[in-house]
C-alpha cells in the first residue's frame, strides 16, 4: 500500500483492508491500524451482523446471503458505507475492513471519494493459502458486544469460552463452519480477487504474508504504512 494523495491532503491515510479471504486476519489487524493512525474503522461484516441482530429492514435483507456465505448486494453495502463515512470521526482518515468486495463496490467507492476530493492511499492484500483458513475460522470465538476475537489455538481466552475483559460468554459466528467457509471462499475468488487487480493497476496495493504470526503480520503492516 502506497500512501498517496489522501494522506497529503488530510495528514491521515485512507486504507482498505478488504483484500483478504475469510480468516486471513483483517479483523485482527484493523484495531491496531485504527489506533496507531487515529482512523475511523468501518467493518461491513460487523455492521451487517448488527443489522441482522437488530432485525432492521437492511438486516432482514442481508441475513439470507450471509448465512449462505454469499455476498450481500452492492447497493445495500455501499449504502451503509456511504452513510457511515459521513460521520465526523471519518472525515480525516478511515480504514475500511471487508469493503469493497466487488469491482462494482470499488467503482462506487471511487465516485464517493472523488466528490470529497480524496483517494485511497493503501490497499492491504492479506495473501494466504486457502488450506490454512479452515482451522482459523472454525476455531474462532467472538465477544459479540465488543467484537473482541479469540482463537482456541492461536489466541485463546484466559478462561475457555469467556471474554477476558467482561467475563461474558463467547459465541461462534453462524457462518464460521467448514461448509459455509467453502461458499465464502468461492465468493472471495470469484468476486473479490478482481478487486485486488483493480487496485494493483492504481499502484496502491501492499501484499502481506498473512500466514505468518499475528505479531509478524502487524510488523509488515507497520512497515508498509510507514
Ligand atoms: P466479514 O465479517 O467481513 O467476514 P470475512 O471477510 O469472511 O472475514 P472474517 O471476519 O471471517 O475474517 P478476518 O480476515 O477478519 O479474520 P480474523 O482476523 O477474525 O463478512 C461476513 C459476511 O458479511 C460476508 O460473507 C458477506 O455475506 C457479508 N459482507 C461483508 N462485507 C460485505 C461486502 N463489502 N459486500 C457484500 N457482502 C459483505 O481471524 C480469524 C481467526 O484467526 C481469529 O480467531 C484470529 O484470532 C485468528 N488469526 C488471525 N490472524 C492470525 C494469524 N496471523 N495467525 C494465526 N491465527 C490468526
């Protein structure tokens, strides 16, 4: 990821963390990037899960696709991102996590940003072999209220099944099964990999070795953003 005009204009980068398959570590690395660069962090997956839990009209429309491991329609997702990016906290820089996931979403994002006179500075490509992902996905446990994420083997909580901070129970995501992962990976290869090519042509992609340990991946992220 190259820091380009957006940073010069704003002093803070605009980063996309969408280039990586399920379980590649996007959600693990985003909080670190958010804190280090004082960015607003918008994760479309988290926003959609909140809408599903609240049974909003958007959530009702999104639920079926999410349960099957398919992508939600571009119009729905671009609508929630457009709305969220208007928040004052997102005006000086943002990290988009899990967005854009189709070339159509990327083009719509470009149009939105052009109106604001800014550009994407870096796109993080979490490159990883599919064979590593099933263990990561099926071992993940989350604390729904905070979004804190654990892994039975790679990042276990102090007490199994319990959030370290609140002591509340952890849950597994409904789509974190080996069967649904297959569909999610199919969607990734078919619809999201072309997005990485789209940004390669713009010269803003930084490829990460996402199979490394979380700490090593963090160091790679810091290097490409420095
Ligand atoms: P979303 O919530 O975005 O899910 P995803 O892309 O499938 O990504 P994950 O959250 O599963 O993985 P991650 O890369 O964040 O991994 P994590 O860091 O947690 O999307 C869900 C659904 O919403 C989609 O299927 C779709 O239906 C819909 N949707 C969302 N955005 C959309 C969009 N733009 N357009 C259309 N539909 C959209 O890591 C996973 C586990 O591995 C954790 O337990 C972690 O502790 C562990 N781990 C992380 N890094 C490492 C490491 N380096 N080494 C070992 N373990 C690690």
